[in-house]
C-alpha cells in the first residue's frame, strides 16, 4: 500500500511488578508454580527490591523490567513481543480501527499546522474544516512559530470522546480567520483502502491490515461491487503484514464452499483445531485473484494459503513473508501487554509456511535482503524450497511449505534500471510534502478540475516536472531524473490525486501501471 508519512493525532498512556510479568504468562492453566519457577520469580523480585533500596544512584526500575521482559521474549521466537504501556494505546487504536480525536491529516508547513485533509466523516470534516486550513491556536495555545513537537500537538488536540476542542483557523483560500468548536469523537482508521471496479467485469479490493473493523469494511465493499455486477475479483494483500486472525478467516469463508478447510492451528499440547467454511459465502463461484508480495504476512498468508490449497483462485505476485505463528495478546496489569506465540497454523494441505528462525533474529530479519541479493524478487527460478516440503492441493497441484506462499503466477519487481528506486522515491514524504506546498499555491483552481483534467494539466505543462526535478536536486538526490521522466510524472499525478481527491480516485489512477493488474488483464 502506498502510504504517506502523515502524522496522526492519536492518544498515548506505575510500576510493574515482576511477579505479574513472570506469573502472568508462565503459569499453566491456573495451577501453582513449580518450586523451580517460584524460585526464579522470587529471585527476580528480590533483585528489583535490592536495586530500588540499595543501589547508589536513582534508577527507573520500570525501564529495567521492560528490558528484562524484552530479553526474555527474545529467547522465544521473532513474533513474541512486548508492548510497553507508552505504546499500547496507539497499537490498540490501530487494531481497533479507530481513535478518539478531531480527525485530520496534517503537516507542519513553515512551522504552522496545515490541514492536508480532514478525515471523511470525522469530527473536523463535520465541523467544516477544509484541506489547506491552518490551525493557529488550539485551546488558546499558539501553534505557529513555536517549533512544537508532534507529541505536544497531539496533547493539545487529544481529549475524551464528546469533549470540545476550540480552534482558531486561518483559511487561505478565503483570506479569513475564524473560530471553530469541534466535538472530539471516534475517527475511523480504514483497513480497506478501496473497493472499486477496475473494468466492466472486475472488482478490486485493497486491504492494508486485519483489524476489528476489517471484515465489515470488506463485506460492505464486496456487496457494493456485486450490486455493480462484477464477475471476478482482485483482492490485494500486498504490503499487508497481518493482524487479527478472525477477519482473515471470515474473508476466506466468503470465498470457499461449505466445509472446505480454511486453516488448521496446533498448540503446544498438540491439540488441532480445524476451521472450515460455512455455507454463507458471498463470492464462492466467480473468478478470484489474490495479490501478494514479500511483505504479505500472517493473516494475509492464511487467506492466500486457503485459496491456493482449495484450488479456489489464482495467487499472483511474489513469495510472501513466511509467518505461520499465532500470537495471543495478554495484558500485564499496568497498561502494557505481551503478544505471545501460542500456536502454529497450517494451510488446508498441511503446510507450515513459517520461515526458519533458529539461526537468530538478525538472520531472520535479513531474509528480505537475502531474497533481493539472490535475485528471487526478479525471477521465480531463484526461489529454492526443499522437495521434502512438497504438498498437494485438493486438485493435485504441487505447492510448497517452509517459507511463505509461492504464487501461482510470478510477477517480478520492475527490472528496468532505476524504476524501483524511482517508484519508492515518489512515494516518500519528501515528495508528498512538496506536492502539498505546490497545491497550496493554486488550490482553488486545482480543486475545480476532475482527475482526468488534473492529469492532463500536469502532463502537458513542463513546469510540474521541472519544478519537482529542481526540488529533488536541491534535496541532494542525484538520480538522472530525465531518464525516468514518464514514470516520475505518472507518480507525481498520483500524489496530486491522492491529496486532492479520495482513495478511490487514487487507486483508479495507480493501477493503470500496476504490473500485477496488467498481468491479470493479459491472462
């Protein structure tokens, strides 16, 4: 997913007893600790007490305990992690699919808070804030020319659901300053970026993560597309690192026929849970494509594995990340939590797609760079998986376990020299910030244009490319930009569309040059 480096106004959150840390997730079925476990717990408690009471300097024992917990989890697997109390609220907001705030994307433009977009349907949108507005004061506190940190701004904008935020706003387009009172409320964080028709018969749905709201968002999008008469669907799970397992199961259920297996999980005791499709599927008999890449992980791989093993659709892209471990979130009593791996999951054919992690975290985390070096991202022939990891789909096709989902149809990264780097560059905050400043110079005129008219204007007026080229060179970039002019203008238009219109307009534009979409169209 292409995401700009926006600053989100999210909310943030004592002492942590060592007995809670150890007892909370090492206890077994509520039974008392063994003597050995109890000794370890007492030992750690005693050490913390000694540091607090006797150590010569003042020490934050909370930070010591946080470090201890992280060190313990580092001995397990790469996906058992500690979430500190300072991080927990933001993580919960992302997975809940909403946060309490005023609902804006913003930049600090020349040390003034400038609204990039009010989030659709959010409190600021309802109160009449517009793209380009400058927020000068919040609760009578000056925001401009103060060199405020993002945390300071968030603290001024945050508040309880239903509370009021009094803002003073300058609207450049009308050259006026006015006060506005905004009632803080729940602001949705979409996990389904778009659900659109990309041609007369094909629907396209893009999911960026699996959160509490993902399935309702997906279902609404799919039902809308079905009403528009689609005959096939492209589900885009690229760059989707996963999240909650249940929404992935619900989505797979919509694609599979009754009693087809979606996923199997096995816990420490060897207990196997087999999840099968119900009879409620919304899209069980039309053509289906699933897009994946090297950053599609976990819940994304559950869907891709279920579709592939049941011969239900075509997996398009590059080998997925390879995460086959299931975590459970457990609260530690002080606002922090641990996500502990409690089971492994297997695709319907019995594949574990978890890549190896026995050689340490450094090697595990270098897997992507190793794929790049080996040429795997450019050639399917460079994917090497052991023959012992062969499995068969319900239709008898050979598929592999042991490290991600290997697609049925391979699509490499763009291999023309420099194209990948240009694409990444054009999706950075360096470019999005520049585009915002340029839009501000002619916002009133640009907002009157359709997306088609806007693209024609940028393509036909050399000023847009030349000014961007100058900006990038001034920022120290030494690319030969003229060689990539066509690509640069394409992504420049995409950024203008993203900031001036909505996500649907952006995806309608960007998929025109999407190699995986083009591959499907030519199949």
